[in-house]
C-alpha cells in the first residue's frame, strides 16, 4: 500500500503567532541557536493498491490543493512512500 505524507504550513508572508510563541519559549529555556519556528499540520494518507506513481502524485496534489490547504495563506509539500 502506498502512503502519502502531506505537510501544510503558513506561507512565509503570513504571520505565525503560534510559531513565534514557541520560538520565544525555546529562547527562554536556553535554545538560543533556534532562529525561528513555523508551525503547521501533517496528514498521512493511505492510497489504494495498484495506483501508479503519476496517478498517486496527481491525486495527492489535488487533495492537498482543494481540501487540506487554504491557498490564500498556506502552502504544502508532500512525499509518497511505496
């Protein structure tokens, strides 16, 4: 069975208050080497057997674009495991 791992994050131009809060907390407890934090969402999709690589990519991109993200403020990346 194929699996797709989809990562959704806010676009760089969009303020990320949760990421900033985490970044501030990390600095306060001594992780000064962390220069920024962006938070996001992760989705694990199980894909039907017999789906070829191209069809799997097209399906995952469509799902990510049309269902999992708000294209105004979010972007996505993904990887597929066979």
